[in-house]
C-alpha cells in the first residue's frame, strides 16, 4: 500500500504555527490575569475608603451638631484611625444650608484612586 503525502503526518511548519498560536494565547492569558489583579487591588482600596468614610459620617452624626466644624485632610489607616503616613486621606466639610440644617461632607482619597469617595449627609441642628 502506498502512502499519500497527506497521510505522512505534520510538517515542521504546521508544528511551528501551532506553537506560535499557543504562545500568543498564553501571553494574552497572562496579560488578562495581570489586569484583573490590578483591578482587584483598586476595588479593594475603594471599598476600604468607603468604609472609612461611612464610619466617620456615623461618628460625626453622633456628635452635638453645634460642635461640628470642617476639618483639613488627615492621613488615616484602613480602620479610619489617624496615623502619620496613612494610605488614606480623610477631610470633612461642614456648611450651613439653612438656619437649622447642616450639610456634612466627608471625602476620603485612596491610593491610586482617580477621585475620592464623597459622602454627604444632612444634619438637623435644633435652635439654641
């Protein structure tokens, strides 16, 4: 029985082509994994910043409204505690909207974040 050319097996060119395609696929997969890891890190930092901001808003809401004042940016850690060189920066802006209504704004900037987390709350301030 004679063998035809198509029955002999793979050629060197087809093997090289297959290896090249496999390499391109693996490089694309590695790049995708790197992008996902970077995105996960950003989401984690944003989540901690949101937790710091909401915790501080609740802490301020528990204070006497007549004592609330704006605060300059302060470096804090992931628990919201002031720490020198902390990765997060928290600031507070208190404005008087009406005679008995305060607008409380807490901003927390986080590492590699494009814009800070910004939470706003309205607080009733009873007349004295």
